[in-house]
C-alpha cells in the first residue's frame, strides 16, 4: 500500500475518534492479522515506547483484544464492520450529547450583531459557511455553478433544509449535473449554463475585455448561493493545489438582489450569444 493511501486511512480513522497512533495500530493489525506489539510497532511506525499504551487504549475501546495464552502477547483486531460501526455510534452519541449542551449555551448567550460581509479561506471553512447558511434557510436556496463539486459535502445540510420545506435549486451545466450524482433527491437541477470554453469566450464579449484569461478569472470555478434573497455566498475554487478555496459571504437584501440579478443576466446574455452563434 502506498504511503498516501495509508495516510488517508489513518486520517479517516482519526475523524471517527481514534488518535493517530491508534489509527496506525488498528490499520496494521487489520493488514497483518494477529500480531505482537513489536511487529505492530515495526509495521506502523509507532515508537516502541508508545505501542503498548496505544494497544491498551484500543483494547479499552473494544476494537482489538489480547489473545489468551500467547507469549509474547499477541493482539487480534475486531472485524472491520463491527469496529467501525462501534466507533461511529460512539461519535454520533457524543455529538448528540454535545449538541444538546452547546445549543443550550448558545441560546443563553442571546443574539449578537452579525457582520455585513466577510471572507473565509480553506476548504473546511468554506464548507462550514455553506452548511450553516443552508441549514438556516427558511424558504429557498438557489445555487449557480458550472462546477458544483463542493455540493457533495453538503448532503446533510440539504436533507435538513428539504425536510423543513426549503426549496433548493441548482443552475448548472450538463457536466456539472453529472458531478453531483445522487443530489437530485434533495434539489432540483436545471441545465442553463454553457460549457467552459463557450463561457470564457462569452464573458470576453460581455465585459469587452479581450485580455481576460482563465488565469485571471475562471468563471467555471465559481459557485454562488442565494439564501432567501437575504444572504449570498460566492465560492471561488483554485485551479490547482497551490492555493486554498475561499468564499465571500454577504448579508444584505439589496446586495444579494443585485448580485443575483447580475448572475441571471450574465447567464441569459451568455445563452443569447451562444444561440446567435448557432443560427
């Protein structure tokens, strides 16, 4: 297994409650089967001084066990499905308990002044901003994007909003619609935008800027959300891994209305340009 794949598994296990060393040890045990602490340490890279402590913690979690009568002591991993279900249930239970307490504290704190506009950077911050806005929507969430790949991270938020009767609509391209397979159970997908090349060419004509390039502005890497006509989020995805995605969030009916009208006007203008070229 490649180091990258191993790191991914370790990261996934830490996200459901294990420490990094616990994740490495359980991963090694599943791969090797019944093994001694020494073998586990050598395979996982856990320092020898830490491996027994790590295995004891995993045993307390119930996802590995000592093999009776072995010398040196050998350890067995619990079956993967049972172990992961057990960890997920613990996380879910802890989250429910923490949610109840923290929401009570939040309610006691009262209403605070909210910013008119702010920007955030980083994938997790961007996703959290969109999730919060969608879960707080009262009537509708309208989304426009030619590259809606981020929406796959928001299934829970879409489900919560839909269950409260919120109307969710995505305006996207045909390739964009394929990128969100399965999300049609939560939202309405409307095909209304052209492909990347046509969009870039049409933007040049709309704004009369011949020097516009995908390096300066890549419209197919944008995603805009309009929440109830009173809040808007513009998400900008990098074209490579050297920069972080970022978003601009605005709370103002006037600004959101103007922004959304601009988005719809540009889309309509682009479609008109394409249709004229096709005649």
